[in-house]
């Protein structure tokens, strides 16, 4: 059984955890991104792995990538700069980008 917590809630937890000095774990981010890929694009869970390529393995196209970024912005409540996602190619790249976003003070 999987428990889904929206990234926005995780971002709130992260902000709270800064006070407690407990960093948000990349595994939590990975799990939420996996759930988002399954929900938005009906990707089979078994196809999702950290090294899965978004375009080749998961068959996302550029419109899907924009849709993913829009959902990630809504989920995190943070603006994602285009240059942050320019080099994103794998699921792990998305996790790393969101981790960096959540660990950078909001501007």
C-alpha cells in the first residue's frame, strides 16, 4: 500500500524540518514523482526507475514535460526556472532538480 502525499505538503514538511534539522530525503521526492508519472501519464510503475529516461524509456514528449513541470510547480508551490529542467533526462534528474529547488530558499 502506497501513501501519496502531495509535493506541496512535502515542501511544507521540509520547511518545518529545517527547524528540526531533518533534511527531506530524495527517496520521498522520488516516490512522489513516481506517483505523479503514474497518475498524469498512466506509466506502469514497473517502468519507472531512477535511471529511466523520460523521453526514450517512459515515452514522454515535450508537451508531457511541460505538463510535468506545471504539476511540479503547483505541487511544490515554487517556480521552476526553465534552465533548471533543460538538462533533465532521467527520473533521477527530476528528483535532483526538485531536491535542489526545495533546498534553496524561496525568492
